[in-house]
């Protein structure tokens, strides 16, 4: 049991839990904000991307990894650049997540659907998941580089987000993504397993913003 728990305490698991908690938070306590301003609907979209990437990190087949990459780029970037509505983004995010689950179930029975030559397969195994993490990283990049200083051009589909919890969450993502990539190549850092550090950091990304919300309102 302890061995199984160690395998689950990874950045990928943390990302999946983070996405699930984020989705449930907006479906529950924060739903009134969405009712007042539907532009907050992107908070139902990006969590599904996190769940898609987090799940792919454990399935580890080429098809599912590829679906995570597509979701991380095709959904995250246009949504946070306000190129389309949250409804459109939500449909796409759900489709990609649903396809990933479908592929997982099919591949459990028939084996990997995408099965290239050995060298390409190894390359894809190494890099696809990293690409999906890089796709996620566009969230804080867009937030701090574009939306923070100039929210006006994005106001059609996205609200102004200068609140402290959102800022903290985005800043912490700059740490989580490198940890997620690093754990695939480096086992320990400072005597601690990198995978567990990433998992713990993702849990803190849930706890710290919630604490700040309760402190500052």
C-alpha cells in the first residue's frame, strides 16, 4: 500500500487533484460569481485541462499524451487570450478529456493505438508530456505579461483579475511546471523526492489561495 501511495504522490496526481478542486470550487462556493458575470466561466474550462494533463501523466500512452498536449495548447491559449467564449472552450475541453478517457479504456483492451517505430516512440514518450506542461505554463505567462497590465482587450470574454488569490495561484504555477518536468529526470532534490515536492506544491496551490480568500474576502 505504501508503495502504491508513493507512486501516486507525483506532480501529475497533484495537477489532477488541483484541477478537480478548482472545478468543484467554482461549481460550489464561487458559483455566485459566475451567476453575476458569466465571463468567469473560464474557471470551468482550465480545470478540465489540468485534469486531462494530470490523467495523461499516469496513463502514459502516446495517444493519451498527445490528447493532453492538444488540450493544453488548443484550449488554454485561445481561452486566456479571449479569442472565444467560455462555452466554446468548455465544449472543446470536455471533448478532449472525453476522448482521452475513451482512448484509455480502448487501449486497455487492444494495446496502444498510436504505435510508431521504436526511436520515435521513445522520443514521444519523453517529450509529449513536457509539451503539455509547457501548454499549461501559458496560463501564468498570459496572465502576467498581457492580462495583468492591459485587461481591456480581453474584457469581452474575460473579467479583470487583479485579486490576490488569483495572482498567487498563477505565480505558484511557475514553480509547479518545472517540478513536473524535473521529476521525470531527477529523482531527489535536497534529500527529498522531486515527485513528492511537486505533489506537495500542487496541494499548497489549493490551500494558500483558499486561506487568502478567507483572510481578505
